[in-house]
C-alpha cells in the first residue's frame, strides 16, 4: 500500500503528454499520454487499460494533472506506482489506469496469492524469488485479468497523505491531513465520481458464447475466474454444483408422487386449497413416502455440503487462493476516528475505541434488529388471522371465489416478507456503517450476520411455528407450496423477463457503438451501465432455497423439482446479467464462499432436527412408537446426538 505527499503544483514531465489529444487508446501500443515507467524491467511496448476513473464535471485541469501525477509517482515516494492516461485531453472527465510489472508482482506478494513454481507446485508468491515462478515475466499469463484490475484498486485505495496537503483546484475545506485516505477524500469531495474495471469486448464475447449463449451444460469456471475473479467464480461454481445436486431429490420426489395415492391427494389439496378424493390404488406401505423423503433430506443436505467443501478446496488450489495469506489489513476507506499510533504496526492512523463500537452495537444495532424481528412476528400473526378468516369464509360459502381467496393470506404475507427484507437490507448496511469497523472483512462479516439472522427468521419463522407449535402438517404443506410457486414466478419475472426487456429496449440503444468511435468514448460508455449490486441477494436466494428443501421438503416432495427448474434458468440469467447489464465489478481473491458456507452448513444441521420432528408427526410412526414404548422426544434427541 502507498502513501502520498509530494508537491502541490502541476504534473511533472512524465505527465506532460496529458495535454495531447489522442484519437486512439488501445492495448496494442503505448501512447504519449501514459505516464512513464521508471523501472527498467517494467518497460514494454504494450500498455493494457485496466481501470477507469471518472471525475466530477467541475474538476479542473490542474486537479486532474495532480491526480495523474499521484497515480504515476513511485510507491517509495508516496504514490501508487501505476500508469495513468488522461483520455482525450487534460480537461476530460476520465483517467485510464494501468499497472507496470513490478507493482503487480509486489501486490501479488502482499495479497498472499499462490502461483505456479518452476517445479509445477503452487507456492505462495515471493517478490524476491519472482524469477523462479512460471510466467512471472508475462503479466497476462501470470495473473488473471480480474487480479490485475483488483490490484489497481488495491493500490489506489491504499493511498494515504504523508502530511497536510492542499489539493490544487479545490477549496481549503478539502485539504488532506496527515494519514487521510486520499481516494476516499477525493470521492467525498466529488472529485472522483466512480472507479471501475474495464470490460475487454473480445474476451467478454468469447466468455458469453461459452457461458450462456450456447446449449452447453458445463460452465467455463476457469474462464469466469480469469475474467470476473474468484468470488464470482465460486458463486457460479456453487450454483452449478447445487443445481445438479437437486437431481436425486427431484427424482425421488417425482417417484414418491407418482406411486403414492396419498401424496397425490395431498399435492392436489395443497394447490387447490380444498379437500380432494384419494386416488384408488394399492394399499399404502408401512413406510410412507413422506418418511422416506425426510430421511433422504437429512442425508442429502449433509453429503452435499461435504462434497462441496472438497470441490471448493480443489478450485481454490487451482486458482491459487487455497492458502491465501492472512495479512494485517489496512483500515477500510469508510473507517474514521481520531489520529493515533496503532499499537500493532506503530503507524499513525485513525483509531476508534473497541468499547465505543460495542456500545453502538448494543444500544443501536441490537434494538433495531429486534424491532425488525418484531415486525416479522407481527406479519406472522396477521397471516394466521387472515388464514382463519378466509377458511371460515370458504366454509360458509364454498364458491370458486372463496377457494381462490384461500391463497390470498399466503401471497400477501410473501409480498410482505420480501418488502421487509428489502428495507432491512438497507437498514443493516447503515447500522454496520455506524458501527465503524476498521477492516473490510469485519464490516462484511457483521453485515452478513445481521442479514442472515433476519433472513432465517423472516423466511422460516412461520414454517417452524406451524411445524413445531401448531403441528398442522396440511397448513405447512399449503404454505410451502405457496412459497415455492409464488417465489419462483417472481424470480423468473424479475431475473429473466425484466432484465431482458430492460437491456433490449432501454440500455442497448444508448450503448450503440461503431468501430470508428474513439476508444475513450467506448470506455466512457461503460460508465453508463449501473454498478453491479453484488452477490449478496443471490446467496440469500440460494440459502432460502436450500432451507426449504432440506428442512421441509418431506411434506411437499415436489420441492426439488420446482427448484431444479428454476435454477436451470437461474444459471444463464445470472451469467447474462453480470456480462451484459452491469459494469464489471472488482473481485478480491477469496479462498471459498466465506461466511455463506458456514450458513449452509448450519442449515444442514438444523435439517436433522426439522426432519426428525416432521417424522414424529407422522401418524404411522407415532403408532410404531406407542407399540415400542419409546417417546417421540427421546427419538428426536437421539437423532440430534447421532448427527
């Protein structure tokens, strides 16, 4: 990471070319506008544009020249040690940033990435031993595109002022103070509007054809990792693995439904909301389909997570992130506090007392989260009241209209929970910002923990209450069927139909380009795309799916079938969205799914308790318990201990 100080005046001679108008800015040749490389080993006739910095509309040429100089100044002198290009001219609103070889190699060591050693093994990269690593002289082979672009962001975010410094062209209120984060200060002052990695059209086209445009079933995960980074690749790898893992429970559910007249009757009742006549056939076996599905769900959820951990480790090793080094993290850009000496590093930086953060969490975050959990309970009570009202209405009238109204409480409650979840996510973000965590990892962990607690309560509280307290299996089956059908319809509309229509009729006409357009204009067009919202909502969706299937699918055997049909389109729609509808995101190297993997493992354990309890509600199993003299509670405790 770098610190900046230096002169307050205009750019040095290496940035003098910033005033020349360039008709082309390509990766094939180096133009006169690029800042010069001072390290002899980094000299090259090729500069690869990696990141675009978009400036505010009122930023003057002197401020832009100062930023270009800051970006190009060597790290030992307090700069970022990168390459900068002013775009079309010194007064334009963009700066294109690249990185020389030595800066990338040093960042590789700082991030703790593993690369291929000369003997073929994956080893933690060392800058001093760089000559013994394969392809260390060719950055396009040694590092993925996503890694190179993230390293540019890593260096820019790490710029800190070495002393009080006035930024040319800005008022005194924007003066940099010692140890201020420069990039954050420029962003808050409106000088820097956005910083994002650039798409490479040819690579993106090839990836799209291999990913979602054709009829292939396998996903090009290595290509996704190369272009979008390991965090995106891990999500799509898990989505692919989880989707194909749905085949066994889907086949089992179809088999049970086809051969069991009792299950067919229950399916009709759960969808129609009225009593159905049992389908005549062979006598039901001693072990019902629901009992078989419950036992299978317990085993399936555990085995799937164990197999995924093995696949995750294999991918992490292949992508060089298995032994990602734990480094002392720099303060995240949003962290603030009083300047002081860090007792670990001995450096002057903003400090914030731990007790004050704990106090904020105890007095603000916990009560607000509790308030939203109370709103979940309120919605559940309203659902029960409305359910009782429509049931009584249908009992009195028994018409087609009242039969349709039987599903209104469930539909309205699903809409309520989705709206509440959307509002809560924004509130959770604000609460975590207010807690003022020093490290980005701590910030993300606390945010994820808040959302996971609420998500579990919001989506599963009603189902658990029906199963464990009301012990109303028909109502549980009806509720789960409503959730699956309504949720899948909403997902297909919001994630497939709407994105396609928006891209086809709204976004695409504004992105029309021709071969003769200047490269600067093509780069600028990418800034018109909305920022990628991240994978938070996608993981939440998969977690809720996994919960429905592993916890309660024994009462609705077709759960896996509906989820499989949804996910087959989900893979392609998610790939389409990240390639076409959003700006390319920065992707930090990761070793696995992080806290999300823990959440899935917790659900797989809870599934044992849930399925055992639903087994105990089976009339046939209760008869067996009575004959054997064993209480259902003892059986439940025994199953949990075995797990």
